[in-house]
C-alpha cells in the first residue's frame, strides 16, 4: 500500500471582540468597539505548475482570503466613512471629537449658566429701525436741556429669556428684563440691529409713549459720566470732543423710519435668572430715554424701550462678557405660529454642537451681523446673482418686522411671482402691505395657498469649495394673510428704508429657525426649530 502524504493541519483562527461602554457618570467618553483576529502560522502553499495558476490569480486569492487584509480593509472603510460623515454634517469636528473630561465638565457646569428670556407681543409693526452710512443707528451727542437730569457674577454664565409677540398684527417681539435695586420689570424690543439698550425714563420725560410700566426713575448716582469708556464708545463716531466740564453722557439715536430717541446714559442693577435656577445681579449701562419722536411715540406700544444686541461694546451681551459673566454669544428662536413667541439666550450653553449651517460674519466698520449672499433662487430658478464676483450684503435684524431686498432683486422677485397671476389678482384696496393678492377661492388659512408658492433660497459661499451653504425661506417666511383674507408679500423694496443695496432679513424670515450670533468666533449660524423649548448642547452622536 502506498503511504499517504501527511498533510499539515489547517491554520487556526481566533477572534476577539472588545466592547467598552462609557461610565454612567460621564457619557462623553463614548462607546468603543475593538475587533481583531489571530491565526497560527500557515505553511507555504503547495507548488502549483504555471499552467494551472497564474501569479496574478494566486495573488488575488491570497488577498481575498487573508484575514489581516480583510480586517485592514474594514478598518480603512470605517475610517473613511467616519471622516466623510464629519465633513458633511459637522461644522466643528475638532470641537465635537474633543469631548470634555470629567473634571472639565464639572468645572463647566459650575462656571457656565444659560440665561433664557421669553419673547412677548408688541402692537404696531415697524420697518427697519436704524439706518446710517457706517452704522444702522446714528448716535449723536447733544447738549443737556434745562430740566433734564444731570449730576456732578461667576464667569461664563448664560441666560435664556422667553420671547413673546407675533408678526401680524403685533409686528414685533419683546422680552422682559428686571432693573433696579428693587427689581422692576420692563418690556424691551429684541433688536440685533441696535447697539444701545434704552428704557423710557422720568428725568423728567419731555416726550414719552405710554408704555406698560411706569417710567424708569434714575437717581443722581445712576448717571454715567462723560469720561466713562462706554460713553466714549457711544460718542466715538461723532465730531464732538470730550467735554471735561459736562456732568452726564448725552446721546441721540436716529432710526430709519425717521423716529428718534434722546437721553443720557445711566447705570443700574440688572437681575437675570439662569437656566440652572441661579439668580444673577450685575451692573449694566443703558440709555435713560426722556425724548421719543416719530413712530416710537405715536405707535400703540406694549414696550418700555429697546434691547440692543449688536456686537458693539455698549450692547448687553458685550457688557456681560466684559464682566466675565457670559461668552459673547446670542441666539434667538421665533415661532412660526400665529400666536408667536419664542426665546432668546445669552451665552453659549444652548448652541447646538452639530447640525447648524455656519457662515463667517463680514469684517467691516459696523456692528451688524452682516454676511454676503452670492445669489437668490425662487424655487429652482435663479432670481439674481450667480456671476463671478457678484455678492449682495445681508444683515440679520430682529429690529425689522419684514424683509427688504435691493431694488433689482425685489423687481425680479415680483416678476418671478407673476406665475400665480391665473389664480391670484392684486388687490389695490388692501393697504396691509404694498402688494397683496386676492385669490379666486376663499382663503381660510395660509395652508390653503402655501402650495402655490415656492421657497426662496439665499446662497452663500460654499464651504471648502464643495459644500453648499444656504438660508431657505419657505413661503410662510415671506408671505402673510391680511385681515381681508388676501395673501400679502412680506418682502419690501429696500429703498423705502435705506439705500437699497442690502438685504435685511427681518422677523418674518427669521421665524422657525434657531439663529446664533457668535461674536467670539465671528460666525452666524442657523438650524430649523419649532422654538418651543430651548435645549442645552449634548454630546457627539457616535454611531459606532
């Protein structure tokens, strides 16, 4: 009997899978999965004649059968997919991956609090509040008038304030702040286009609107002196020189609707409630406004003044940052609902860590939240832009009830909307807005007409030259239903309130989005939201 050739035993494979779960008290460490294989050294393959197997086929077979090659391929594909996910869905991958340690997280909870403020309604819509060559608001120093008053917290908190109000018929959104050693409430219009916060003031008051609360009554020690750095900030763009003999810091603000507010700078305590329940008491400088003119005086008012939220050093957020109370980040979320409302936050605790579209804020001499739009689309058709070097400045301004387009973009938008002419006819008797259409059927709510219109898209510069960044305005973001049941266009000709060269995104187009202004990173960001409840930023959504 022929002796059989003794065959070596096949290589043995051993697999190991290790799953590590994060500790319950620190979920930021994430979950890790580790997998690898071990094998016994395999003997060399038997000799195969060249006629039977080619070297190429042999190499392909080895590649397919090698466990180590397969593991390397799986690992490489996983890393590639993970990197792709980070690039597409994260605006700050390094921040997301660099989760805080347990000590850092505890320190953050001690040092950072978020202040939330509600938004409430105000009667009487208004247009873009402020205008000027270099600033939307023009502040000038006035000599004091006779009879007007004159005189010889832990770091990195955040606050969230509820917002009340609606677009129509109220036309504005406001929140509540508490001022004074014995805190008194004041309703202030939320205005990201204004530098200075001011409250109607009995100093005495020569011309004030009837507000919801008694006028603020300053004491002698509340008046800010001209040598104060914030007084110099308010007056730095004026031709007047420093007045060493003056006993107060006078100002005047002129607005685009030809209204104005005059007063003196004052300082007093502001009381805020943090999101964690802590109460913060801080000193802040604001305008004691004793003379209002124009729309500020004659409009039915549910407010006591304006809350200035620009990036200026005199704005509320900048003052809180200078005292080490918050990071200079502002966010607001206004509901799409007819009843309106929403919330405002100061500080960065409520900024989402992913899912936001971020654009750089334009560097210029103004304090506005300004960027550049490259083109505007209505549905799938281009309205304006798209050419090399073409850009339209855009300002995000909660001080404007409606949105304004440059004259050329406005006219081309009207032309694009003529596609509805077989269903809607312009009703010149409806003076709610400059353009209102009457439908050839009864309109009970906006849902009845929404499907006849297309969304507007503002296209910004791409990220990394390939990732599109756009601000989408749905039909409810530029249309409204009047009391006559007509559909009215909430986008106006910009030449009515300014030079007509800039897009002004007002409340009507900012609703239904969480908008964040980061004055530290100099970015503007947004994401869709129902604006019902603010949510603190959570950890990274690992899918491994």
